[in-house]
């Protein structure tokens, strides 16, 4: 994705909200909810296949070229945020272990898709945000079982096996298929690049919306039956988003980052990867609908927050000249 955005990409936040509403509506039918819930993982696997098809594994190395940005982003996402999530869970959700598990899974998985759209709309450094994507994706999948085991495992019947197997389905298979496809195309002296440049973003948006719709449909009845859950999740998520927004701004200023890089840091540390976390949770904790429900409710709060953050950053950035990169 470049700095410019097509019409469909600009409409992505709205389309995601529409997909969520459609999912909740379809989820009021138990047979549809079951069928769409089962389709969520395949939709997510196709989405990740398309991401891996477009992003070269060597792009992980590119993120290390801007060492200060990468180190800062990784420290916030993979050191500060998980421990902050555990503290917030104990403070606000201490009475429910399942809600704490879902809350940790939500916050410990940085976004790998729609954060790029908000970054571009806010005139952030999209190439830098794109370069960090593969590293964020790999690290969150590798570290999530460790976070759960260290921070919650002692309080629950935690088993590593189901989580590792779910990650094979969600991550390893799309990764292997995408790289196998690229090797096959190279042998045929062809490339997926022209198709991905022309249609890649639209195809990713399509399967992202399908995954979101399936995600909300799978818990559509529970969402309607538990409206108070949104109110329970609002305080800890509000504290998280406010704290990370202020932290990214302060750290960007302290590190002397160009404003575009500060915008990128803001969205890479605010946006969360709820579809991936939900796919893992469904496979790893099949007996707990509350964990899944927490991961479904999260985006209802997150998406408006990202829109507000975009407006605030645009306003803040409009009054300052862009320093040299």
C-alpha cells in the first residue's frame, strides 16, 4: 500500500463497521451464526495469504534499518502493552478470568491490516508502517502463548497445544501457501505483483470485511443478550487507548521522530488485531464464549477511537512543519 489510497481503502473503516452490523444481524439466526462462525478462520487465512503474497519476507529486514523506530515500536507493543493489559485486567475485570484472557489476547496482538488505512489517512509514514507489519505479525503469534502462560496460566487450566495448533492453521499454512505460490510463479517467469498492485488492497478489504462479519455473526446473539459487556469493556479500553495515544506522542517527541513517523507509531501501538486473536481464541478456548465475545466487542470501541485519534493527529500535525526524515 502506498501513500495514496483508492476510494475503497478510504471507505475501509465505514465498510468494516457495516460488516460488523451485518454480522450481528445475521448472528440472530443460530444456523447462520454457526455457519459463519466456522467460516471466520478460512476468511482470515485467505486474508493472511494475500498479505503474505504481497509482503516479502525480506521486508522484516527493512524494519531494522530504522533501528530507533523499530526498537521503540517493539518495546511499546511487546513489553509495555502486555504488562499494562494484565494490570488493567486485574483492576477492571478481576472478577472474570475469561474476560481477562480475552482482554489480554486483544491488547497483546498489534493490528496487521486496518492500521495502515488510518496511518495513510492521517498522513503518516505508510512505507515504514508496512515494513514493520511482518515483524509484528510473527512476534505476536510467537509471543501470545508465552504471555498467556506467564500472566494467566497459573490461574487457569491453560494448555499450550491447542494455541500452537491454531497458530499453524491461522499463520503457518497461509505463509507456506503464499511463499509456495511465489516460488511457482517465479519458475513460470511470472509475478503476482501486477495483480496485487491492481487488486490486492481490494481483495484484502473484501476478506477482512468477510472475517469481521463472520466474527460478529458468531457472537451476534450473545452481543444482543449481553449489552452490558460493552459497558464493562469501555473503562479498561478507554484507559488503554488514552495512555498509549499519549505515550506514542510523548515518545515520538522525546526520540525526535519526524511527525509522519510519530503518526505511524501512534497507530501501530493503538490498533489491535482482533480477527487474528479471535481465530486463535476459538480454537484454543472452545468452551468459553465469553473470551470470544470480549474479542468481538473490542473493535466496537477500537474503530471509533482510531477515527478520533486520526482527527486529533491531523489537527496536531497541521500546525507544524514536517522535519526532514
